């Protein structure tokens, strides 16, 4: 994913963003390649920085939108549902803005530690 080379690595989690991008490429541009997205070991430190930065931005933008919506609700006294809905729309816009720097998560391998332990 980072270096763009075909290498073995850890699979990327297929979430709604990747599903939407694959749908767009398949149905709109008719240019679906069907690649498997992975992060190789060499790119893991760079990936971790990028993922952390994306998560911080996402939290910041959503938090900013919530603060903005609450401020609008307090100033308007909660009387005008339309004004509050503008705040919600702005929050959704800010969330979409955070997707500009989107970096998907990685699949977690199923480990034996996560499974329930049998009691004797």
C-alpha cells in the first residue's frame, strides 16, 4: 500500500471506504483491478505514522464539528431544529474532510489469546 510494490505483507481491513472505492472503480470507471492491498514489513513504520495521523485528524474534525453543533444549539436555545441540523451537516462535512488523509486499518490475525480459555 505504501511503496506500491507487489510484496507479501499484512492485509488491509476491508471497510466501507475501500468497499465504496472498489464499487466506484467497478461500476463507474469500469477499471477494477481487484488487487489485494497489503502493507509490507519495510513500510510498517511509515504506515503506523500515517495511520496515527489520520486517526488524530479524524478525532479532531469530528470533535470540532460536535463543539460547533453544541455551540449552535446553545446559542439558538435549541429552538430552531433547522439551525441544529446545519451543525450536524457541518459535522458530517468535517468528517468527510478527514477522509482526505484516509489510511485503512490492518486485519488482526486470529490469535489463541483472544479465544475464551477453557476452565477446568
